[in-house]
């Protein structure tokens, strides 16, 4: 018995505990590729746009309780996603970059209010082709000997692409297909093409443009391919591959009877054909001298070793060999030239150069670069002389060296002359290109078989002058700065270079122009910045344009143009014309509100409209972009509008808001009073429709009335003028005839008034408006006429002489009276008068009189 009782008690307690237990919610695991569940093995491309819905958390609660979703991240990591706690929609809120972060750890949780279940998930970021190849270890410069074999490797470029797959593979090719070089598309090794050669004497530098291109891939749904370029500078190194060259060939020498042993007969001159790295040259006699002549191995001067009387032949044919000495002293290239020496009794003196102190074979001069065309080098005092007589003393002068820079005068000399060197090409004498110019002055006899000759070195040291103008690296500089940038903010840095040396190469900067008042420039660095007191406003001036000048110490300058654009900042809220606006709405037609935002650019000056408060709230709709307000489609008549209004009012007060689209956004509210009528009321009289339309703008009605009065006055003036001139022409005075016609009194009109004003609508239904018939004199003195002012009479016709005074404007009014409304329905009016017309005229007059207090210029 006791066991049965304890068992029943335990079973009851177990049922009670199970009834009070609340099981925890859990996520659904929908597997790989699913877009909803618990984000298991979820991956996301890195080019997914921010704001995209990327996943939906999905779970359930065993008891069916409402559940909420949450997602969190490590405090040191970015919060890449946000989740809708109710629906579990996960949205991307931060840009993804696989190269910086290839996986994202997050903690997702689900809760039923009592239990919270959290899971740690890893979201894989997959690659998109968003990276371009990038060359590393630039710049690329290499030195290659000119005798490198065809097909040899010259250099290797390397570019990396941080993408994976085909987007990360890089291939190389040359931009110029006609280059003597080729590049391996996979390794980036630059080679000399088969059959191609390099020649230092023809081209000393080659510029090779290499393009690196990735394998392409998808980015934002499109196939894209990125590329990058670099330039490899290949400097050609001169090698000893050209034989020496003799200057002044053919060579002839003469020995006279008075020639002394050891005397120089002639001099041969040779130069290494490799100008880049010329070798030392040694001269030697190969054969033909028979011991009578010898040559100086370094200077090339041939001298006689014996007395002329001891010579056995009249003509000696010598062969002079010139040998280049390599860097280690070993012989290299050689060349041979024949030299003819005759033994004669005459012409025993070659041309000789003299300086101020005697014979001289080297002359030096310092001069400024770019001398005037045709200027004489007066610092050189050179005299040339041949001591022979007659035809043996006639010789030619010439300059050996860079051509076209100087010329020598005279070119033909007999016996002796002063040598003059004249500037022929001033542009080529440039300190920045070459600081030293070297020439050889060569004198060669003309009519002698020996062709005696002599040489002298002319060395010119160039001095730098201020011959260059500072040049900007760009003719235009474009900059953008926010309009709220503080004073002293940096805008843009300009750079100009003057290749001159010393003080002439120093550049100072300045700015000028109509747009330069708010800016300053550092005179040395070229940094342009705003004035410390400058306050920029894109709404006042959005763009500035001025000039920057780079000037050296002697005033040589160049100019570049600077364009500065102010970036608009949302610093103006939208503004309504009035804080309280009144509009009249006809059923079926909208009314429009408008607010103006004075910001300069979109979206800061784009305005959205909304109704922030209305009671009841389901009467009006508003177009957020245009500001048009209309009644909802369910309201098609005034009766329907009255049914939802406790007071049966037709004037509504709405609070409308204008909000711009800038960041941060600004908004402004205004109170809008809408007077609602229908088309049937307007159709009763055109005048009533016009007054309804001009109710919010009384000046429009005044303008129409004033125009009508002006037209009547003009017609009256024309008629009076025509009558006056007709009577004057006929020289007759016509009697004035006055015909007075009595207008019949119209029948009194009694019409029930349906007021549209919100607070007086109920009281107005007890009265009717009766218009008093005008008398013949248009003078109404009845007591009722004092309710409204009498309309003034038309002004008299103007005189012939023009009036200089300002026209006096008057406003017509309408008189009327109110009488109690009879209990029985009023009879249908027989006249075409409209009570709305009279009522609106009175209302218009009251508004007009109130405005006249503030603005008397209209009256």
C-alpha cells in the first residue's frame, strides 16, 4: 500500500516538473550551400555589395515560443554583419577583402526569452578578381654589353597578383612588338631576340615596356582582366669591337736638306673607334723606314734619325701601325696606314701653331654657354705659320671634332694667319649637356706632295648661365577640398624644376588671379593652402581658378593653372517659404508644398517630404519627392470628408516635414492649413473659381483688377483724345449731350451661403446674403451699407500733359448685408449671382487690408 502511494506521488511530481520545464530553442542545420539555417560551412564572395542580404538564420523553439536571433563578433574584429532579430535576415555592413581577411569568426545565438543558445561559426570569404598585378623591386635598370649573343637572358621582371586562381596568375608581354627584345610570358625573363644585335655606337639606351596581365576573373558579376606596366631601362655597354680610326689621312712628310736629325717630320693621329670606353693607343713603324725614321709610340710623331745627306732614297713609304692596349695591357684591335716621306731641298717647314709665348699644341678657354650666333672666341690667341715660301707655304685649316658647333677662319692660309674660331650653333653649346668641348685644330698643306700637317688641341670649359626657365611638371593642377576645411588646410602641391645650377636653379612660387584671394602658397615648396581666415562655402562659390607662377632669381618664369573644386557638405536644412502655409484644395486635385535646400550638390539639396502629424491620420497622402498632397482614394466628396470629421470641418491642419538626403540629414517642419472644396462649388461661377484660386495669393486678384481698370482708363483716354482732335480740326464747339438712363432695379437675390471657413461654417448657415440694388447716383447711404466700404468711382480721364506722379491704386469692394435665414427652404434663385463669390470677395478684401499694413507700396 505504501509503495503504491509513493509511486503515485513520484509520478505526480515528475508530471509537474515536465509541465513546468522549458526546453531551449535550436538552429536548423540545412547543410552546405543553404542560405538559411545555422551558417554551417557558409562562404561569401569578397565582392558582395555592402547592404546585401546574404543569409537567413533559421531555428525553432520546442514550445513554439517567439524566438529572436543575434550575431556578435570578437571585440578586436570588425562587425561585418548585422541581423534582424525577428526574421533572422543577415545583412553585410562592411566591405570584404579576402586578401586581408579570408575568414570571419562570429557567434550566432537564438533565444526564446528564457534560454539562449549560441554557436560559433566561421564564414569563408571567397576570392574575386579585384587585385591588379604589381611589379616589385622597381625601377628596373640593367647594363648589357653590346656584344651579348642573340637569345641571351638580359633581365627578369617580377609581378605579383594577390588574387587566387586565374585572377592571381600573371603573364608578361611587351608593349612594342617591333623591339629587339622578347619576354618569356610565364617567367618574365627579358631576352635579346634571335638575330638581333646591340650596337653602342648606334643606340646607347633602350627602353622596354613590359605589361603584366592577370588571368581574368569575375568581379561584381562581370569578367574583368587587370594589367600593369613597367619600363626596363637597358643601358648598352661599349665593348672593344671597333678598330682604331686615323684622322687626317693620307699622310705625307718632307725632309729638307737642312733638317736636323731628331726633327719631327709629321704626326699621325688615330682614335679608338669605341668612344664609350676608349683604349690607350700606341703607334709603331712596321716597315719601310730602313732605320732612317722612328715614331713616338704615344704621340704618333714621326721623326728623322739621320742627316738628310745620309739618306739613300728620295721617297720612303712607311707603314704606321696603331694598336689598342686593353685594360690589362694586352694588345687589342690594330690598324695600319701608309705614310709617304719625300726628301727634297724645299718645303722643309710644316705649319706650326703659336700661342702668346711661342709654339703651342694645346689651347684652353673658359666661356659662357649659349654665346650669340657668330661670336668670335676672343680668349683664344692662336697664330699658324709655315716658314716655307710660295706654294709650299699654303695650307688649309679645319676643326676636327663635333661638327656644326664652331667654324674656323680663315680656311686657307698662305704663310701666316691669325686663327679665328666663330660660334656656328649656339644651341649645341649647352652646359647642361656637356661641360667641356674638345676639338683638334688641323693645318694641312695644299699644293705640296708632302701634305705637311700639324695639330693643336682646343679645350673649351663651359660656364653655366641662367638659360633655362622653370618648368612645371603639369600645365594644370586639379584639387578638391571639402567646403568645411579649416583655414590653413593643404590643398595641392605644385612642382617646377629649373635645370640651371646654383642660385639660378632655385625656384620661388607665387599665385595670382581672381580666385587666389582665399589661398596662399609656400614660396619654396609649392604647397598651396587656404588662408588662415578663409571660410569656404560651396553654395557661394563652388569652384576657384587661378594661376601659379614659378620664377627664378632673374625673373624667368612659367605659369600653370590651378582648378580647385569645393566638395559640398550638408550644412543647410531645407526651408519652407512660411512656417504656416495655407492652401485651397479642390476635390480630385492635389496641392503642393515646396521647401528649398541651399546646399550646392546632390544629394545634400534633394528634399523628401512627409506628413508627421494629422488627425485623423488616414485622410491625406503625400508624394515624398514632389511634395504633392492629395486626399486618399476613398474620399471622393465633401460628405465623405464630413463623415470622418467630428466637427464637419473643411479646413485641416497638417504638420509636414521636409528632410534632405545629406549625411547628416537636416529636416524642417511647417504647419499646413488646407481649405477643401469641390469642383461643383467652383463651377457655379467663373469668378468664384478665380477667387478660390487666388485666395492664397490676394495680390494676384489685385493685379487682375488693376489691369482691368488700367484698360478702361486707356480706352477712355483714347476716345477723349480722338474727340478732342476731331473737334479742333473742324473748329466747332459741339454741345455736350448727357443721356441719363435709369437702370432697372434687379430683383432681390437670396441665396443660402455655404461657408468654407472651418470655425464659422455652422453659424453661416443661418444667414443669407442680400445685395442692395444700386441707385442711379451710385451713392448708398443706407445703414446696411456701412457694413462694407463702398467701391470707389472710376478715376477721371487724364489730362493731355503726362503726369509725373505715381499712379494711385484703389481696390474695388462690394456692399451687402446679412439677414436671418428663414425656416422654410429658400426659393431657387433666379439670378446668376453666387453667394460664394460675394463671401470670397469680402474675405479677399480683409486679407488685402491686413497685407496693406505691412506693404503699402502696392497701394
